[in-house]
């Protein structure tokens, strides 16, 4: 990374058996507690590889196989890390453009980057799937009693991942061990570690929804109205902001990173993103 931290990110670059020489590089960004080996990352990688596209499955800072390479950890606003990765790509990979796809928290990270960054000209498109574009509302939903089992699973994995990958002081380790909710974890560790005043400040400043009006790259945002953890209402408001570069598809069903249909072997969101990428190629005259 170019922030002086000494941290490094790790990813896996896969090439298709039958390359489409006109296809862009596809970069996949995982969600909270995920990594390059998450099921949805592998499934989407397989999908795009069968379409002849080179795929980079990126691990965010401190995640998955890159745990030992970082002293810090990703968060909802890790947009500079996306910029560093793009700037470090070999030119041989970017000649046909680059399309970024962010899943869940990775989608919110991507929106932060899209709305803030001066994107390299080779970035031709982006897509998000089930992104918590208003983190405060997502946290509130996760804390509801009906989500108690998932919340317990999530907070345990969050603590496990950070304790395994970060350079932490004894006090930080005690603080993390003593957190029992996602809000406490964000308020007592994520926020102060990354320069935020607290969880509310962290959620406000990293909310992807606020960056939608400023996105200058064709972007597809996919979400399900019945996602049990990420409210759909912010997508309705984001759609009212009138950015012609952004298309929002709010499906009636699909859950969180689901979108599986009876009789279909491939996920609906992968097929929608495939059509989006093909349309980008038509627009560019490829």
C-alpha cells in the first residue's frame, strides 16, 4: 500500500481457458468477514471466467490469505485501498478496461471510492450487490431480535478476523474481547482505530448512499427488498437522486447475496452484471 503502513494486499488472478480478447478485467471485492475464498466470490469468478474474462479476487486489507501481510484492517470506507490496487495493476491487464464488483460491505467500499476518487481512465464500469449503503440502518437491522443468531455469528467472526490479522496493543485486544455487539465493535475499536469520533460518525462518513450523486462511471446497484440484514429503503432514496450513470435494480426477493432462481444454475445477479458488462462493450464500440 502507498500509505506508508507497510501493509500489503493479496489477491488471486485467474485466467479463462478460452479468453475473450475484448473483455475487461473483472475485480471482485468481498464483504464483511469474507475473502477471496468466500462462496459468492468463487461462484462469481467461475461465472465470469466462463465468459472469457480475466478475474482478480481481491482480499481487502487484513482479510483471508492476506492476514499476515497487514498490521491494519479494512472498514466500510476503505476507498484508498481500491485506488492503490488499481494504480498497481499491470497495464497488460487494463487494456480492455476494468469492471469492479463489490459484494455487501465491499460494495459500500466501492461506492465510497466511486464517489470520491479520480478514477483511472481504464475503469469502465462498476457494480454492487447487497451493499449496506446506509451502515447505521444496517446495524440497527442486524441488532433486531429476529437476527440474533446471525448477529452472534457475525460479531464472533469480526473479532476473530481482527485479532488474527492486526498489530494490536494489549488494550485494544481487551477492548475487542469485551465487545458484544456490532455497534460496540464499531464504536470502541473500528472508529477510533481509523480516525472516526465513534460508530455514528463512522457510519455517517462512510455511507455509500451519499456518494451516489457524484459517481461518474456507469454503475449498477443490485439489492433485494427482502434482504434480512440490509434495508431496501436507502436504495429507493438513492434512486431519486437522478444520476444517469447509476442504475438501481431492486428485486422483490433474493435475500442477502442470494438471487438464486428455480431452474437456473447461475445466480441472477451474475447474469444481470454480465448483461451490464456487455452493454458497456457496446457503448465503447468493442
